[in-house]
C-alpha cells in the first residue's frame, strides 16, 4: 500500500526575487534608461557653446551631467531593490527634514542665492535643492497617511486636512524662495493621490478652486511673475523683453522642421536661447532632431505614464498603489509643465524636464523616486 507523503515544496509561494518579473517592470527600466541617454546626449549638444564661452571647455556641463547621471543610476538601483513598504518608517522624519531644509535655504549665508532666487544648499558648484526632497517626502507622507486612514476617507478632517497642511507648509516655504511653479506642482501631486485614494470629489473641487484663486493672486502679485503669466499669450508683442525666451524657443522649434537640422548643428544654443541646456532643452531637441525627435520624447513620457499607471493598478497593496500614483504624477506633470512652457501652451516655468534637463539634485531625486516606483512594479501582479 502506498504511504502518504509530505506536501511538495514546489507548491509553496516563491520568493519575490524568484518570481517572473512583470513586463511593465522591465519596460519601465528601459524607458527611464532611454530618457537618461537622451538627456546626456542633448545636454552635451545644448551646453557646448555656453560651456566653451564660460569655462573654456565644451565638456564642462556634460561631464557634470554624466556624474549626476551615475549618481542617479546608483540611487535608482538601490531603491529598486528596497521593499517599498520600508519607506513607511521614514515618512514623518523625511517630512520634517524637508521642511527644515526649506527653512534653512531661506537663511542668508546658508541658502545659495542665484538669479533672484534662494533655492540651493551646498558648497561652490555642488548644490542641493531641498525642493526635490520635499516632493518625495510629500508623496510618502500622503500615501502612508491615506493608507492608514483608508476607512476614514469620508472625513475630510482626518484625511484631506493633514495632507493640505503639509502642502501649504512645504509649498509656502518653496514659494518664498521664490518658486511658485514647484509649489503648484506639490499641490497637483497631492491632489492626484487624494483623488485615487477616494477623497470626496466635492471636497477636492472646493480645495482646487481655492488653490486656483491663490495661484492667480500670487502669480499677479509680483511684476516678473505677472509678466511671465501674460506674455505667453502674445510673446511676439514683448519679444525684446518678457517674451524673448519664448520667441527664441518657438524659432528653434520651427527651424527644426520634421527631421531637424542635425544633432549638434542647432543655432539656438549659440547664446540666442537662454537656459538652452536646462529649462529649454526641449526646444533644442526640436531644432536639432525635429518633429520626429520631439514626438519620440513625448512618446517616452507617455510610455512612462502608462507604465506608472499599470504599476499603480497592479500594486500589491494600497500603499504601493498611492505611492506609484504620486511618483508617476510627479514625473509626468513636471514634464507637461516644462514642455507646455517651451511650446507656448503654458507660462514659462522654472522646472526642468525630468531625466533630460541639466541638473544635479533634480535628476538624482527623480531617479531615486523612480526606483521606488520600479520596486512597486516589480512586486505587482
């Protein structure tokens, strides 16, 4: 007679590292990698003239971007391997650290003052922008809070109010730098997380209306912000003043045609277009790589959005879903604001194009956050 045997070990749940990796996990890594390659190449092209005239070498900005890209890749690799749930232990400390740094950056002799703004901490040319940490801290805080209070979503005091307080405090400090664009972006990120978490639409609509009113008041309260808000409607009427940068951006985009003038052959970067390698790098892409190049970049961000949404929908738990939502909206909304300003659909902003624009802390923290998003995708269904 056959004897009973113990249940086979093969039926046990395999560890996460041994499970088949979801397709969107690998596609997300590939999308981020391609965007970084595009950024390195275009920073070299867009910054070469300014680099020569300022530092005597065409490689200055490229070399720095390469260093930041390596650091960003390391941050991405580390956070991709850390279970995203472990970040819940650090939500409140990170929030307080971010707020403290935002206060410190406003203190003379601590915050670095450049071009009318005090947004950086650091020494010499090595600078850190606390605003980037604030974005990550807000996403983690909102995702953790709304996960713990899942059954209290009907009570705006328990859910909407604490998130709103965090946005007002962090956004208010960022506005004082001044950086209204990043402050607004914080509100957009928080609103998306609240909406997906199940906050009542009428509550969100009321807060959004108040937020839009506050934005208009703040945007019109300073002459330079008022000019930036109004000149995008008729940039050619102020081509020698407030509309100069946008006019030059549109000239560069129009000059590229369908296939572009060729990589490295653009004219806008010859000091005609200010911030060609930072906020307006998309215009250089349009000039040198044409409509094909711009559509390719837009396609990459569209792919990032789709993959991020898929990671959120297939996340193992509510915290992962909200975390993936916040990071996806962060990257995609920032890209939309940047590109919208470059093509004249939105007022010109000071936010960089994620993964592509020249920058240090912005690139590293975006890569760090994307690594967390990738970990959610890796553990999803």
